[in-house]
């Protein structure tokens, strides 16, 4: 676990930690080179939700804003919702995007729910999803990095303090505003939180909140993906049916209300937030440096449990450091999603 890793790290010499990090990167580089030299994909990572692990999850999203890829990511998440305990769906723009846009996606899910539930009784009922939709901050934080509690930030605190021994994974697809507010209001929740945040554009929309967490809460368990997430749609096998446009046309369009809803929002795979879900689907979530569908990350000198994009040039796709730690799995995670989209189709 990240927290256990923190305790161990304090008792080890820095040179030992550096050696272990270098070894992990070297092993992954060898994996990348082996895949490049072979037509065979690497074996699916062990652990993760597709392998039987079950995680508590909150999604914090700017869905409905200027970039429609959050709609794509939400559809993908709902297709896998039977594998998670979905404890929150928070609208955290700020600026554009509201809770109503989460409900819009649930409307499509509700149409497909009978077919999905036939495939797996673990799919949450539409009403259960609606019950955990909360509106978060609609304005960026002031310079301090926090302001007033929102329904979204208060929900994060409440779920983190719930009587459940498992950690609470918060997947940040928009601004990190509500995480910053929740941690400010009750720092004790940090021991329960595991944050996977998609940075880049999302950070730019509320840098004060991000910088507050980075500056004042260095013990927060936090993966900050600024470039690795690009491997969702850049690089990897893009031939024929695996291309960003052809995959949706072949395997998503015509697959229930959710499939048509996704393609209508954006006709080619972008889904830049989806690696946060992929991280929990395949791979050991307790080890950010290990192989995951959603990327592999390095620890820096900042805090005991802060992880970010791998800097090794061998793992860079174009100008994006770490992106190959995602796109190396492209055929695997797309194949798995393809098969799950068939669940939306009515059975004879």
C-alpha cells in the first residue's frame, strides 16, 4: 500500500530508494522493448478489478464542459460499474459543466440497465447512481487554494470517514478543487484517500487548489498524471479496427444507448481521463510503479506518496513522457472494453 510504503521508506537510505526506482523503470523499459520487438502483447497485469479486486471509487469530473471526452470516460466507467463500489459522482468543473451532465449520462445507462444487469447483477441501479451525484465547486479556488465547502467536498469527507477498512479512490477528471477543500476541512481523511488526478488542462483550470495540496499536504497519496494519460489515444496499435475512429464505429456505435451516446459526443477515442479507471482495472493499485493498464509512475523527492509521469525517454510517446506505459496495453484494454460493450445488446 502507498501508506505502508511511506512507513518503510523512512527507514531506508535514499540510495536504496533510488536504486529500487531505477530498477522498476529498467524492468518496464525492457518490457516496452520486448513488446516493440514482438507481435505478442505482454501478459495482462495481475490484480485489479478485472482480476477480482473490488475498490471504493468516487469520480470527480468536469463533464459537460468544453471537452466532450469526459462523456466518453463516464460511459466507459459505467460499463465497468459492476466491478466497483461507486460511492460518488461529483461535478467539479469549475466554469462549465454541472451535475445535470452526469445525470444525462445516467439516463443513457438507465436504458441499457436491463441488459447490463442480465450480464451481471452487480451493476448499480440507476437510482443508486443518481443518489451519489453531487455538485462540487463551480469556481476556481482563491489564491489560498480553498474556499467554502461544497456538496461535493462534504461528500468526499463523509465517504472517507465511512466505516469501511478499504481506502477510497478518488479519480479526478476535472479540477482538483473539491479534493483540496475536503482535505483542508478535514485533514484526517488523507489516510483513507488515494487520488489519481489527470493534470495538464485540468490543473490549469484551478492551479491554486492543486498547488495548495502540493505545498501543504505532502503526505497525500496522489498520482498526478500530466502526460502519461495521453497514451489512451496516442501511440500503440492504431491499425484498422484499433484506430481511434474505427474502434468506436465498429465496436461502440449501435451498442445500446450508451454506445450511441458516446459516439454522438465525440466520434473518435480521446477519453483522456479513462486511464484513471484503467489503473484500477488491471494492475496492483497498491504499487503505482508497477504495470497497470492506466500507466506506471515514479516517485519523486516530493513527499512519501506522490507519484508522477515516468521520465525515461524509452517510455515517452512523441512529446509525452510516460505515455507508453499506457499505450503498451492498448489492444488489451480496448479488447476488454469491446467485449463488455456487447453487454448492452439485448439477448435472444
